[in-house]
């Protein structure tokens, strides 16, 4: 008997790695005639001065900034929903959550959506950040309540490397 995945959860954040994961999740959903659940998670650390992509100063959270960020993320997942539907995926669910990406992707969201497969892009952080913060993908692989596929290649299974920017 061949295992089939019927509820595929893909975590996205707008990164190149997440886009590759989405493309492969669409392909898997089509092959399995599965529901595709596209989610992104807003983390408080992105808004209070923690991490590289901080939107506002340390210790201060501006509700307008958070609302604008949420709207941008909702537009992103809606764009991804349209892409999946145009590709032929019949059942697509999207959502923007506020929470903790590692725990939510590994545990709470798969339970909520009855996911049997989680698909994520490989980490894009450098070695030092991974040691200090831990990789979301690594955490999900180690703690997920269902199967996990970490995407490192494009649809043709070719490794796509980021271009190095020349230094002066």
C-alpha cells in the first residue's frame, strides 16, 4: 500500500526557501489530491527589537506596524493560495497566525488542521544564528507530530544557490 498525504501544511515567510517549499507542496498536493494548508506565523520577536528583521525598536510594539505586517502577510498567503489554485489544487486553506513559529509549525497547527505532512524550506540563517536561536526547520524535524519534508531544491531537484554579492 502506498502512503498518501491528505492534509499538507506548508510554512511560508516570503523567503526564497519558503517559495521552493510552496512549489513542491503544490506538486505533492496535486499528486495526492490533498488539501494544502498555507500558513505563516508572526512572531513577537520580529517587532520588539530581537533578531535581524526587527521592525521597531527594542521593547516597543506599535500596533499599526503589526497591523500593516499582518496585512502584508495575508496578501502573501492569498497570492500563494491563488498560485496553488491556478496549478489545480482544489482545496487550499490559508492563515496568518501570531505565535511561536517552531512550536506552532511542529505541534499546534498540524493538530488543528489534522496535517499528515509538514513541508518547510531549509534554513537560511547563518551558523552563529542557528547556534543561538536554533533553526525552525531543525526544531520542526525533531518535534513534529507528523512527517516533515525539508525542501532544499527546486521543482527539478536542482540545488539553487544564492548568488554571492561581490565585496569591495
